[in-house]
C-alpha cells in the first residue's frame, strides 16, 4: 500500500507520519485490496472552530473499493484516530460482504443432488 500525506496550512509532528503509516498498514489484515491511501491534513485558521480546528481526510485510490473518511478534532492525531476508525468500519463491511455465508454442509449437498 502506498501512503501519501498532504498537509495544508499545517506543520506535522515528527512522529505523525510513522504512526499514520503503521495504523494504515494494519488495515491489510482484512483481505481488501487498497492500492493507495491519501491522508490530507487541514488546519483551520479561524479561532471560532476551536476544538474542531484540525481536520483529517482519508481517501483510498486504485483498483480496490473507494473508501473515504473525514473527521475533525482538537489535534491531528485525535482527528486521524477518528478517521481511521471510520475507514476500518467500511473495510469490515466490505470484508463481511465478500465472505461466503451459504452454510452448505456435506449432508445438505448430498440431499440436494437427489
């Protein structure tokens, strides 16, 4: 998975890139193909936004499904954690849909052939 991080009107902490990469790489445990994930960090300059002044937008690109999550919080890591939780929920839904829930047993197959 290729990960690109864009920061608009923001300066990132040194460890943010490492933490974001490790959390996004952990999404590979689901068998959903994600070619590229874009992380966009926006800082709102307006002081009235206060606790929601840091926004993170996660978007997947490529051959797999389109995943998009957006969240706002008081700092970059908190907003990223909220957004990654939304992406994980979407991936879990896609993973569950891809499973075979037919529940066919050998006994049922033998009866169906007769």
